C-alpha cells in the first residue's frame, strides 16, 4: 500500500514537470503588445487646475468642447466666458491677492495647464510662489477660492475663501506614488 502511494506521487510529480516546462521558443506573443492602437483618439478631460472648468464652464457641450481643446487655443476661446462667470460669481471683483485684474486672472485660468518651475518651490500657492506646480498637500480649492473671492488683500469675503477642508483624512505615503491609501 505504501509503495502504491509513492508511485502515485512520483507519477504526479513527473507529469507536472513534463507538462509545465520551459522551451527555447522565443516566439511568444505578448497579448498587450498585440493590442491595436490605430485609430482616432479623443481627449476627454482637462484637470490641470482642479475645479476650474467645473466652476467656469457650463455642463454639457461647452464643457466637453473645453475638455477636448488644445491648451494653446483655450485662452483665446474661453477667457471671455471665464471672465463673465467670474463677475457673475463675484460682482465686486477688482483685483485678487496677486494683484490680478479680472482679465489677468481669467486669462491665466482659461488655459488649463499646470506650469512647473524648475527653480522655485513646487506649489500651487504658498503666499509667495504662485502656480509653480502643485504639491500633494497644496489646498488647491482654498487657493482658487481666495483668488476668486478674497479681493486685493485676500481678506474679503472670508466665508467664501475656504472650503474648510484643511487636511486629508489619511497621511500621504512615503514612497511613490505618495497618495494616501483609500479609506
């Protein structure tokens, strides 16, 4: 009885080794590499500056068109729409904490790209550096609200210059991609 068990185990091991082996066939085709990437692709979203197109562009066709626009063409096409919306949101707008007029701010925001400085601190806004990139901990929404509603000194309309979400509910990671884990 014992020898039959050993024979069965031996046959099973030999069968496994024979059926699962390596060969010298280098013609293996990677299924991912064989995916067809030909055709026309369409950009679906712009989000260099979070919430900007949500606030300044109406839903539906205008937003879809904005999201698919080439960034270098955005400013000329959308700056007047952004300015109209800015003044509808804040009829008393004169300049913001950066000294920008409505034309200057909306000209900057209507081109939805995130500039990155090679020499300055990477931040959305830290009181000194402005739009030199974006660090994970930057409170982007508060900065945007401050620039829209805060007035020349950043102190006007205090109730409208913060979303009052001042920290993540979880700490950022210490290795790439650094994002906090899902809750």
